[in-house]
């Protein structure tokens, strides 16, 4: 079955067409600037990447252009829509209602809409993408795969905040966690790659990208994760502050004469390693280069990031009363050897020994711990699109 995977943002739409039997990507691309002037980048497997400017007033036109590209007589990879067996949609927030992926119907759409308060920038855009696909592909089954679903196995002690319980009852204020599709894929793949029994294992997944989160996966189920009600909680990230004293918000608001929206803008867009490096960059490649050239702010930003990652890993070792494996993934986790090295330097008490040569590698799955290391450490490239395709096939 060919599965079209859609990841829809407010003004963008990423897509991949995946052959679920071979799990090969047949084509992929990106629609950008939807609602403004619009552009489509399209690349068939083994072919050249082509970018074209196209007017996309709404997501419906964007989806139509995707379909046109996939079925194009010269560069397309399928002859007609009938060759697309299902569509898998990434949906950011499923609240407590959705603990797993589901086939989309009217009730599911209403449930996604009801969670929009929890993800106002994402869920409405996800809904637009779903409805645009339904309009153009009315006979094709569609599945919603939620970023939050994998974390719904967390126990109450892990997801409740120290707030009046009525806020949880009235407004569903609790820790939800994000990047769940990645954490699920990587934890399962890591167990398989490292020869562990997933159902009798303790795995920590470090999804380190511009947005970063860590999860504790006990016997295949998430028991804790670093992001919270929103993706702002947890690690210091590219431009997000992560954990901090909540009173800082009032303190900065008074000093800088900011309202709550202004403070939230600082915490989401001007903080993290970007803010710590005095606005140098949120890209770790830039920070590493600057650090090597003696920039003390870049060095401090990297140290703060790695320290926070190590602290979270340590806390999850305690939460699971041990750890069998640690898996690094996502843009930084997969490519920044210096970050992995600095993080693992804090974890020697676990009997972890780093293989410095292996840590220089990039690409497919590889182990970076030595043979005698008491905890296995690996780099596992994430593949959220493939995970969505697998979930979709399983349901339809």
C-alpha cells in the first residue's frame, strides 16, 4: 500500500509518499508560504529536486498541487489517486482523549478541535490539512497520528503539576509531552538494534533538535517525558527557555514593561541557546564553530544545554530504577558528537564508556559505547514519517 504522510503547519505542508511494503520513500516535498504567494518543492526518489512558484490561497490548493506532482506523467510516481491507499496525518495534540492513533471520522475531528486550546498554533492547521485532503480524496481512509499519544501511558505521579487539582479537572492542565511519534519509533528501533527485549527494558530516548525532549521508556511504555502542557517545558532548546522559576515571568515583565504575551514571546523565541549565546545562533553548528574560536557565550550555551540533558537522563534513571540503553536522535542528537560526548561525561557513574572513534560517525544506526560499557548508548536516526505510515497501515 502507498501511504501519503502529511505534516501540515499554518502556512506550510510537508509530505512523503511511502510504499508501506518496502518502506521506501517514493517522493517527498514541501509546500511553503500558503496563503501568501506559495511554492512547491518536489523530489521523486532518485530524481532531481524541483522548486516551482505556485499560488496557494489555501491548503486545498496546496494538497491539489501535491497530488498533481505525484501523478505527473513525467516526474510523478503514481498514475492516479487510486494508487494511494491511505493518508496519515500528523496531529500535534490529542489531549487525554487520544491515547493512540485513530481512523479519522467526524467524532475524531471534533476531538482534535476540542484540543485546539492546548495547541492553538498547531491543531487548527492540522485540521485544515485533514479537511483539505478529505475534500480532494473523499474515498481514501485517513488516520490521525498524535504527537502526545505515546506519552499517555505516564502515571498520574508523572503528569500532575503541583497546582490546585481543580485546574486539571476544569482545564486539563497536566504534562502531555510531545515528539511522541519519534520517541515511540526510536525506543522500539533501539531495542531491536541493540538486541533488547522491548517488553523487559529500560530505555531513555534523547530527541535533541531545535525543539528537544527526553523520555523514559519502561518495558516499551513511556513513564515520563520532559515537555509538559506545552513544548516550552523541559530542556533548554534552540530558542525556548525550558524549565525555570515561574516567578521569573513576573520579574521580567515588570523590569521590561512586558505583558504576558510579550514574556511568552521571550521564553519561546528569544531564549534557549540563542539567548544564552547573546543572539549568536540557535544552530549548534554555529555555536560549536564560535566556541572553537573562543566565543565564551557560545561555549556557555553549549555547556548549559548538555548539563540539562544529563540531569534529565539522570532523573529518568532514578524514575525507572536503572537504564539498559540511551538513544540519541534528531538533528543534534544524530549529528553533534560534541554534545553526546559532553552529556555522557556526566554519566560515568552508570558505568558508561564512550567509544570516541565511533562517536565521530554519522548516518545510520550505530553504537557509541564501548563493548564493556554497562549501559548501551546508540545513535538512532528518527523517522517520524515512516512511523506515521506504519501506524496508518496498521489501522486501515
